[in-house]
C-alpha cells in the first residue's frame, strides 16, 4: 500500500471535457466524474446534467501531480468559473494503477 492524494474538483459541468484533457496533460492516469449539487458562494446548484449543473471530479495521484493540476486550475479557471479544489491523503492498494 502507498500514500497518495485525492484531488477533488467541484466545478461547472460545461468544463467537463476541457478539465478531463487538462488533468491528463498534467500527469493524472485517470479520474472519476460524478454529478454534484449544493449551495455555495454562487448560489444553489441542482444535479441535472445540463449547462447549469455542477460536476465533481476526483483524481488519485501523487503529490507532484496534485500540485501541478491544482495550480493550473487556479491560474486558468478560478477567475471565470465556479470552482473549488481540495485534496487529502489516501492509502491505496495497487498503487501502480495511479
């Protein structure tokens, strides 16, 4: 078992395809995308899969990849889109998958 990071991104669904490309360009081997709903700084968001919905992207990766993706997202999207990112430690089996 190995200690890695989970980087979580909650953002507008309109960014789904671009975020997926960005994640891979910055070294992630994969990701999981689910619908998301909740209330935050920009108001209440429902979970419908339409232009106004939110997604939650989760990436299991090493610290270097986590930091690279986080910085890129901050520099590229934070000023123009509803987005938050957070990360935490996780212990995984079969770490070669990540």
